[in-house]
């Protein structure tokens, strides 16, 4: 329990703001690094040769969707806090909002996915639509696919109701416009409360009301962005568990970022009156809960695919359980579930900001591995089909073919988008109070005991 009861006298009337001097150097370094590396990345994607551009397109997608899950997870925790009318989470709600507020800016890094020069390496189905129709938007592809004698073309015809290029662009716009408006609106509503001399509960009710139906926008975004950007790498593969699988990883690791942020802020002397070991304990329990949930969904997806034994489904795991990729899949079983499950069972550890933060960093590393195994194994197979003169189509073992220098590109893309993510996150943290100091439930949150 807290050492003493927190009263309104303990909380600064104007709240607490992050001193710019403490983060400006890191923020500008991250922003500058991201700008330089992003420009280099755009050159590699659009100005380099086919071999480099094709390989780097997969590196960029891997890094983009990793940070996408963290930002969209911040939106999820904000929405959940409001819908559940959470009392304990009031102290850390602003951190959730700040993490979610990074989401709109990820559009900058998603821009390359809009261009056929990048799509041709990632999404074979788009190239097939354009080739068979002769149109940039694939107009007329449906009829052409229907009359084709190629069985793969007929499969695309059956999926045309969803996998059409104009509809893909519409969904892309919806993902960023829809959820961006949601998180910006909720954050604006929350921040306005800080300067209201009579804050009351009206804004809380409004935030709660608007968070109910907008949860649907969140669900659509995380699910169908995963379908379009990741599952679309192989248009013949499908999984009914894919959306919830990505959601589990997003919720888990965005909570890890929230915990690390709160730990760093309290260590720097901020939020000490409103964020206590009790809050870390609760967030640690959520971390444990979603670790279990991720494992449950992962096993369910594997079990359903194994039991049905349908070729279009099993190919995903066949590729990722061949030679070197198999090591990574086994590492996920133990590293992403067994190890954190055993460690997070310890109540004392969840109450210790430093120890739980170390666990969160470990969880994020496992999340990187998870998304790397989603994207990277598709690279060699796809590029060998697209660029046979470069990668040698017809190899006896195409599954294990490696792409020279690909890992360097993976690191470059990860640092480029990651440093941009850090820049926008630190910018959000420094714009307003670190917690909603005029929220009527703040004292309840500060004195929470569990």
C-alpha cells in the first residue's frame, strides 16, 4: 500500500510537465536520425536497383508494422480506460494517450506502401491485377481473372470482393484517418480538462461515450491492416485467428512501453505522488494476462491449421519451421511465453519499477522476433519469383535461400522508423501535463491498493 494517503494538497495545482531540457537533446537526436535514415530509405526503395529495393521493402514493412502495433496499442488502452470507467488508470491515462498520439504520424512511414514500385515486391496479387488489366488501379481485373485459365488467377477472382486495388487504398486511408481522429479527439478532450477551473465529470462521460463505438474502429484497424499488409504478402494463405493474434501482441507490448515510460518518469522525479508500486503491480498483471492470451491465441492458430491440414494454411508454418527459421519459432514458444510467464508470476517483481521494466524490454525484444518471423521468411520466396535473374529461381531449396545484406537493411529500417517513433513520443510527452491533474478520480487512482 502507499506510505500515506495522498490528498489534493500533495498534487501540484497546475500538474507536472516534462522539462524540455531533459529530453530536447534526445528528441532532436532521434528526429534528426530518423529524417536522415528515412531519406536514405526512400532512396533505397525508389532509387536503388531491384535487388536492393526488393529486399529493403520487406525490411521497411517489418519495422513499420512493429511500431504500428505499439502506437495502435496506445489507442486501445486509452479507449479501454474510458469505456471501463477505470479509476486506477487515471494516473497513467495521459501516458496511454501520448503513446496513442504517435499513431497519426506513422502515416509518414507508411507512404511507401502506396506506390506500385514498392508493392510489386511485397504484394504479388497487386502486380497480377495490374498486369492482367493493364491498369494502374487494376480496373477490369475481375473479368480478366474470371476468364483466365490459370488456377491462381481464379483464386484471386474468388477473393476479388476484398482483394481489389481501389478497395485496398480505401482501407489504407480509413486506417489512418479513422483511428487518428479518434485518438486526437480523446486526447484533446482530456487535455482541455487540465485548464478547466470547473472540470467536473462532463468530459469523462463524453470520453466514455465516444470510446464505445470507436472501439470498433480500433478493432477494424488492427485486424484488417494486418490482413492487408502482412497476410497479403501471400494471397493464397489465410487464418481466421490472424486479427486477434496481432491484437494480443499489440496490447501486450504497448503496455510494456507504458510501464517503461512510467518507470523512467518516476525515476526522474515526476509523477511520484500519483504513480505508486500499486500501479506497476496492476500494469504488471495486465502484462502477465496478455502474455497468457498471446500464447493461447498463438497455440489456437497453430492447432487449427495443423488439425485442418489445408495446404493454403499449413504453408505458413512449413516455411517457418524449416532449418534456421525453426530456431526462431522454437525461441518464440519459450522466450515469448514460458520465460515471461514464470517470471511475471512473482508479485514482488511486478511492484518493482526497475525489475518490471527489464521484463518489459525483454518482452519487446520477443515482439521484434515475432514480427520478424512474420515478414522475413516471405522475402526470399517472393523475390526469387519476382527477380529470378538475381536470386536464381529453380533452386533446389528455395525456402532457405537468403538475401545477401538483408539483415543490414532490417536494422536500418528499424532504426529509421524507431527513432521517428521516439521523436514523436517524446514530443507528445512534453506538450502537456504528464497526468490529468484536474480529473475528479485522480485521488482515487493515487491511493489505489490491490
